[in-house]
C-alpha cells in the first residue's frame, strides 16, 4: 500500500507502486523520468499540477499460465512447439544493457522506442531488471528487457532480428518471438510474480501488435501515469 505525505489534499488512489520494499520511505527524485516509476493512478488527479498521461495495457495473470497454452490459437501453439522442439530454442538471462542496445541498433535502428542505457543500468543496479535473449543455432533472434517488482513484471523493450527477404528466416524469427514470450511467462510465474504487463495497448483497430498481445489472453487495464518533472504537493512517499 502506498501512502502519500501531502502538503495539501489530493484524493489519489494508487494502483501500483514500483521498486519499493515494504516499510521504506523514499524522497521523490529530483529529475524525471526516473527508474522509480511510482505513480499509476486509477483516474487523472484534480488539484495536482503535473504531466499525467493516460495509459492502457494488457495484463496476463501468471497463475493461469499453465492453462494458457491450450487457449492459444492452433498456429501459435504449433510455432511454440516447433521452435522449442525442432528449431532448438535456447534462452539466456545474462545479457547486459549494452548488449540490448547493440542488438536494437543493429536490427531495429528506426524504432523510436530506443533503449536508454542509463535507465537499464539503474534498474539493473537495484535488481529489478530481467533481460532474456532467445537464440537459435547460436544466433540471437529476440531480446526482451523486463522490469519487475515483488508482484508484477512489465515489458520495457522487445527487439527482434531483422527479417530478411528470406521467408524461412522471417518465419524462424516469428517462431522464436512467440516461444520466448511464452517461456518468459512461465519463468516469471516460477519467480513468484502474479501478473505480466505487456507494456502498452494502442486500442487501434487492425493493430498487429495489439492482436499479438491479445493472443496471450491479456486483460485490459487503464489508468494514469505521472510523467512530469515533479509532483507538487507531495514531499515523501511511504510504502
């Protein structure tokens, strides 16, 4: 539970508190964005000046992940099995932030969601960053950077190998992405986490990424995230 120490009334109900342990008191960071992504309110607060951004995402409940496989489409189930059993999928968890950035620069240089080294290093330093890379035949085909607290994990960045004109290679990259996503859900469940946040949902009709995320039976969750430089009226936070 997150409690505000206020210099004035706010009337906020906080849905998520990131990267804090029970009993800790944290002073608000002087600069923003900051690795301590603390504020996700159920409604846009009135009476507080700041930059609040409406956010919606999909949440997969990890307690149900054992039943999830049977709910996936026949094509996705086939791709996961083939990549795991025939392609020889291997997942490694020891990549560094520098390797994530190098992979993104090589395979997806036009992506506006470029990873920020300082943010990844800060999250890694406090033990809240998981980087998973999917390999087939010794080559990395997909990498995920995931941030987590004691309850929920959230996808920060996902990058896939550049799809060439070779159809078989493009299909292999697609299979590796699906298989590594499902393996990651199992891994997070085994770590004792409860939910996986897919990192956003546009809600636009025909959006292929939205459709892919919905395949994993995510529940829509909406709220407001503070993205400003300070939070007037709040001096300290207690968790």
